[in-house]
């Protein structure tokens, strides 16, 4: 059966008008129940916002604007323990399961009860009783009042001569049970001392701590004027964080037995001990059941001991010393300290010790009250840890009041914005506005948080310096027990660096996507990670389904078999380069320079490959044209010059000495043209059929070149100063270029003995190879054309095909050639060769 409690206000939430009407009609017949109805979750939340006295919610599952579980979650966000009953239909076990997870108090299946009203009324009254009891226990003052109401004697809390609280027994004795008559009455109006004088003087002394009252005679004045003889005991206590007097008036007119008092102490909901003040070390003479429950020590084990046996390793000596000083001074004291139960577990104990005096004023006993404060202390410790965490957090955190005025900023906020705390507290977040965000953005922000929801978006704010920064911002409302917003807390994570990286990444993506080269990447499983537009167009791939395809799907199985060995080399950590012709249906073949670059993660593990494909088709066609033209010209030149040489020899043999001398000049010029043609062939060979770079010892290359020159010019002095341990990525043609430069220096020296010096100097990113001679030097027009400073025309041209050969070789090495004058005469040719690692 249901049990009646005080008036219960029930909110019925249902779109079923018949069900709502039935609840309003029937439930009040089963107890003191008042029913309020709402047809939707939104209307119910509005009622909860206005009505602070709703004790229970009964909700149908199907609501017009939300289901009951969603509604329940909204209620739980504001009222975690408010009773919530759910009406469901048969077969709605999934709904019931979700509701239980969301914190429903109970649920009723409609079809299982012919007349569910009695069952529902019982659930409501039991749930509300439990809710109210739990709510009272949470409140410290309510808990104290509960303790006082459990006593049979009249007990009052008196502050400055006025009754701050009167327990139920006192209300019955003095006001006939009508608590509404109490209105901060003066204690002197209801209590007289034994000689009919005012009690206020004595109680003022007790409140100040200068004395206590113990078993003094007095008279309690009832509402009907009857004076009740009482025995008065009074001691100083703290009430609402201020000094007060606990006044105990025991009715002696009916000669109540001491066992009633002992029973009340025994059954008190807090630990109570009594110590003997007349024995050394103040041993305990009594401990109630609650003390045993709290500490684990039975009374027979604690009697005769000082309560210090509760202390342990982590007990702070400061409150212990404070208690000792109060006892020595015969004064009441309240402290909080860490004590230990019998099983060794720790708990926070709020201890109050008050001296009890006899009729002569001598202290005879000390009464102690122990209350388990572990939950409250741990809660405050958690708050302090939270505050320290906020203070040391790397993200900017600030708080505002409900009107948006900043009340707190953490050190990270000061560092991020440049504002000191004293500059920003009292301002509004508008001080951070950069002008980059629209008015609509701020309207949505304020609408969201003022509705009780959390806001989470990116924002551009401005530092004190004027610099704009990006932040990811979360703003959450903080509500009180009534669901009213009392503050907002905002957390900002500076993402300026990330935004800068994203901007650069978009630039890179745009550059890669718009590149004419074919670029793609594959992962370890040979699936595409990305491919740019040029790659997709060439292979006919769809960007939407790209990442679902393998490389074999994209280029075809036959082509994949050819490239697979190169892929394995790249997955082994090598950079791979090769040429390959790729075919496409109904279109011309294209030849590519293909390169694979390993992709490494943060640990150095290879997780993919980037491939670049440079179309060489047009270049190869030009090279083939150059090679064909070269062969034709060389063939023609050789044939025609051989005819010229043959006729020149005939003229020399048959002509006069003067004619023979002219023919000899023709012969020399023809030989030089043939020599230049051969060098031109070498240049074309480098352009058309480039050698693959390989690591060579630069000293070996120079030594071989010098030896070949010395076979033709054995009398020339050639000095070599090249380190023996320098390995460079070179092409074999470099040796030919060195030979050309040395031979050119010897030939152009003239009649003086030729001297050539070769040195090599290693720098951070390149090796400088110098050929120094004592000849006449290289003409300025030759230098300007070879170095590229001037274009070739009718006036500026180079007649030295050998220097052109060296220039082409250095271009293939991605190097450079420079010219300088030597002292006192001669030239210095410097070859700058990259030193790749």
C-alpha cells in the first residue's frame, strides 16, 4: 500500500489528454498529491524552470517534440536526483533499458496493470520520501537539524540572545507544535533562570566562551503561560559559521529517567564520546554505537584510552595541537583531521570537544562529537586540485558572470593574450574582438549559451598587441541547483600554428593538384593515398573512388609487373629513378622519367611512396631530331672537308711556294673544324644519351684525366692537390671535361713553358675544383657567353667548343662553372660540383 507524505507536486508529461485528465482526477484520491500537466518536453522544461517545488515527474514515452529518454536526459542535466517515472507499452524493453541507463527512477508497463493508479501512487510517494531524505542529508544545516529533532529534550540554537533554531520537542513544549509562531524570538521570553531572572546574561557569557552552563535550574514558559521546571545545559558551538549557544532544557517536572538521555546519546547519528577530565591523559569513559560504526572500535576496546589512538601516519599535528591547547585552556574546540579506522582505512573526522563543568564550575568531563567529513573534504580537495589544474593548464581559461563580465582568467590566458589579470577582470570578452568575426557569429554564440547549451567553434580573437590569433573555443554555462545560470566558463586552445600549417598545406595541395607533372602516392598495401589531376586524367581515374583502388587497378596488371621491382626498392628506403613508356587506348604512347620517394612516419618507418612522372616524350623527340641533324652535319662536314683537304694537298704538291703556304692554311683550318665537329658530337651525346650519375672518387677522376693529357704533352708541369677521400655523385664525362680544360690551358700558353695546377676544396654543400694556368687567359667575350651572361649573336659568340662541352657536363651535374684571372697571368676555371649526402 502507498503511504502518505506531505504535499507532493507531480508533473504529468503526455500528449494523451485522456491520460492526463485521469491523472489529475485519480492521483489526488491516493494521497496529498497535486498534479500539473504538460503536453510536450519543451513545455515541461518551461514549467520546471518556473516551478521550484516539483517533486516528481511522470512521463509518457512518445512526446510530440522528443522521446521520453531524451527528455529524461535533459532533466538529469539540471536535477540529477529528481524522481522520474516512465510509462511504456508492452514490448518496450529497449526503451526501458535506455531509460535505466539515463537514470530513470522507475517505469511502469501500461498493459500489466488493470488499475495502475494505486501502484503509481505508491511509487511516487516512496520515491519522493527517499528524494527528500537524501536532499536533507546533503545540506549540512538540515543534517544538524535532523540530529536535534531526534532528541526528546527541548534543544535550541541561540545566537545573540535570539532563537536561531528550535527542535521539534521545543516547538511542541513552547508553541504547541506550531513552528510558524517562531520569528527570531528572544530566548528571554521563553526561558527564565532558577531565580526568575533573565537567562540572557548567562547565555551571552557562554556564547563568548567565558563559561558554560551545566544542569542549572530554570523555567521554560509554554505558549499557554505554564512554567515548566527544566534543567539547563548550555555550551558554545558554531552555527552557520558564527558563534552560538546550544541550549538543552531537560524537563525535570516529570522526573524523566537518565536512561532516556543515555538512549538518545546511544542512538545519536554522530559519534559521541565522554572523557574523564579528572584522570591523567583524559581517558574515555563512554563511546556510543555511532562512534563504533564510524571507527570500527567497540566500546569495550576504547574505554580507558585517549582518542589519540585514532591518529596515524598522515594525521596533521597542527589540529591535534589545537585540540590539546583548547583542552588545557578548558575551552571548546572544533577541528578537522585525518583519522584511521580499526582496519587501517583513513577518514576525515570533524571533531568537536566541549568541557562539561559541575555546579562549582570545575571541569569534570569532556564531551566529544565525531562526524565523518570524508566526502566533503575530498570534494573540497578535488576543487583545490581542479583549481591548481586550471592555473597550470596550457589552454586559456576565463570565466564570466551571467551578464558576460569576466571574473577570472588563468595564467595561460595572460600569456596568450598579453593582458594581465587586473587589466581583463571586469571587462567583457568584447575586448578580444578582432573584427574578423561576423555579428551573426556572436548572436549564435550568445543564443546557444544563454539557452543552457555548450558552444564549441573556432574564433579569431585579438591579443593586446593587436595581433590576431586563431583559437578553438568552448563555452559552457555553469548552473546552480535550481538550473539557473550563475557563470560561464570558456576554454581557448590557440590553433594559430595549425591554421598556418593548414594554409600552407592548401597551398601545397593547390600546387600539386595544378602541377603538369603526374604525382601520386600509395600506401603499404599499394592502395592510392592521393593522385593529382594530371595523373588521374592520364590514367582515366575517378577521384571519388581513388582511395579504394590499388596501383595495379590504376595502371594495369601488365604495367604493374614492370614497375613492381622498382616499388620494392623504394619500400626498402631507396630513391628510385627510371624511364618507361606508358600506353593509353587510342592515344599515342608517352615516355616518362619516373621517380619514387619513400614516405616515412615520425619513427622513421616507411609507410608509403610518392611517385612523380615527368613527361619526356617531347624532349626525347627533340633530342632525336638533334641527333639526326648532328649525324647529317658531321657526315656532310667530314665528307666536304676531306675533299677540301685532298685538294689542299694537291695544291701544295703542284703549286708555287706561295700557293702551297696558302693551301697549308686551308689544311689547318679544316683540321680545326673537324676537331670542333668531334667535340660538338660529344656535346650532343651528353644531351641525347646522358649517363647515369654514380658515386666516384674525385681524386681518381682527376688522376686519370691528367695521365691521359700527359701522354700527349709529357713535358708539361701539372700539379695536383686533391683530397683522396672525397666521394661525389658524378658522371663519367667529367673526366673528359677536365682533360679538355687542362689541354686547352696547355695549347693556349704560347711559347712559354705551360704550368697547370689542379686543386679541390670541400665546402659544406659542394666541392670546388680549380684548374689554374699561366697562359694568356680566357677572353671576356668567351667568358660571358659560356657563363650565360650574354646571348650568342653576330658580335658575341664562343669559338671554344671545348668550353661548351665542359658547360654541358656541369649542367648535367647540376653544378656551375666560373672564370677568374690568375696572378700575375693566366686564368682560373672553377667547377662547383654539388656534394650530395
